[in-house]
C-alpha cells in the first residue's frame, strides 16, 4: 500500500493479522498486541465438561475411567498454526505431568503433558498427517475433532487437582 487513500489489503483479502496491523498502524505495534489479546479472549471457548491444567491441556471424561485429552483453545491460539502431532506413548502408562507427546507449530515445538496418571489407549488418527490426517484440526476444533489421545484413568483422585472452566478462565486472564 503506497498511500492512505488506497483500500487496505485486509478489505480485499482479509486475514485477522491484516486487520490488527491496520488497526495498530496509527498507534504503534505494541497496541497490536493489546488488540490481538482482547480479540482472542473474546473468541476463546472453555467447555464446562472439561477439566484443565496449568500446561493448557484439557481432559473430558467419556465414561467410567475413559477420557479424552487435548490442548485448550488458549494453547492452540498461542502456538499458532499446528502442522504436526507426535504421540509415541500408545499402550503405555504415563504419570500425571509426564510428557505423552509433542505438537509442532510453524515456529515452535511444544511438549504435551498428561493431565493425570493414565494409560494411553489411542492416538487420534484424524490428526496423523502420516496417515492422511489433518493436524490443523487442533486449531479448528480443539475440544471436538481435535482431541489428541484417549486414555484410561489410573487414579481418579488426580481429577481433584485440575481446574474447572471458571478457574481456567481466571488462570488465563479471561
């Protein structure tokens, strides 16, 4: 864009980043961070049927001692576009706070921490790009199709150490 009279790029081919850069231009890029943070907090979801960790994983009880684990909406927004998920712990028991896998974003790799002591029963094949899956489901639907592992809980008492949705909202500053 060479002058202020031209139509901003975000009008013709909008992206969220273009919009925030346009808004922040008159005020400086520090303001961009504040606009983005405010917007992210408006769109984040915190399902009540999940429990949350300080490492930004969630666990949702399915039935009995079976549950699903994934990363939170907050985590996927912070990480950016996720391009790869690796879980090599299927069939193994992983202690609470132990690493059960990794996620790779365009610019970073992050460990995945087990919310509670559990046996890893299954890795979500819909995320496995090696077998035609789509890791971006973590960004698109982190609490639904983007679940990462199915587990068998070893100690239900571990659930007491996890946050409910309201506590997690407070934790992330929402």
